[in-house]
C-alpha cells in the first residue's frame, strides 16, 4: 500500500477537478469507479475511488483520494493506492500502485 498526505491552501472545487482530470488522463486504463461528497457544519469532504490496470503487475490497482476542508482551514488530501498483489496470504507482487500519481503508470 502506498500513501501520500498533504495540507495546503487552495480552491476545493478546482483542486478536486484537477485531481480527477490528472488521474483519469494519466493512464489509458484509469477510470473513476465511484464518488461520494459530504457537507455539514462548515466542513466538506469528497472521496474518489479510481481503478486502473497495471501492465507490470498484470492486475488491477485502485486509488482512493479524499479531499477535506473544515471551514476556511487548509485542504487536507489523502491518496491511498492498494492492490497489485497476486498472492493469497503474502504480498509478493505489489507493483503498479504508486504510478497512479507519478504520471509514469500504465
């Protein structure tokens, strides 16, 4: 599992749009599998789940992106990639997850 987390200032809708666009256009096989949005108490949270085929691993991998803001505070971004293992009990092959956001993925 690969995880990246960031806190920064920015426009929520613009950042979410850029994330969706870059991830989908970063891989020929990437797709947005599902989305969820929450609003309340001055907070906003958007969750996006992407999936793509990993040529190096020969399987599908997923990326869950969560964008959160409370009030006028900083944007909090969490991106967690998972999948890529073909074994039942041990992770022998974990290739193909990180390239979701490095633009070097398949």
